[in-house]
C-alpha cells in the first residue's frame, strides 16, 4: 500500500539532505571568509554615501498585495487540474468548481472591501 509513495519519500529525503548540506556549507564558508561583509557595507559604486541604512524593513502593506496575488495565481492554477480530474463526473465537478470559484471571488471581494489591494 505504501510502496506507491516510496519514490516520493526517497525524493523528499534527498531534497532535505541536500538542503541541510548546502546550508551547513554556506555557514562554514562565511565563517572563514568575512571579507565580503566589509565590502557590502561600503558605499555604492557611485561613491556617494547611502541615504539610509540598507537593512531597513519594509512595511507590511507592501507585501499584502504580493501575497494575495500569489494566492490568486495558485487558485487559478488549481482550476485546470480539477477540470481534468473531474471530467468523468460532470455534475460533481461543476459543483466543486462552482464552490471553488465562489470562495475565490468571495475572498477577492473581501480583500477589496478591507483595502488589501490599496497601496
């Protein structure tokens, strides 16, 4: 029963292993080579001093529309596989896609009313 998922499990273990290896390797390399951190804190190529600190934080409202657009794109990408999978059940698929569309449009209207998409 679980043999179908064995390939996915092995693939996930390999990905996790490579992720840990690359993170540890980058940490190890930054311990021995700190000359780039000094260069990064110097002036830009123009020679002028920086107007503000480069480590400034951006306000949350800048990220809200970006996150909402990513969610909507994923929502739209979900519709195509749903229509292919449920093509054998036309009434059920139509009902499920209708519910999904209502949720998507409802969340879009909610975002507009809350002012999420306004800068």
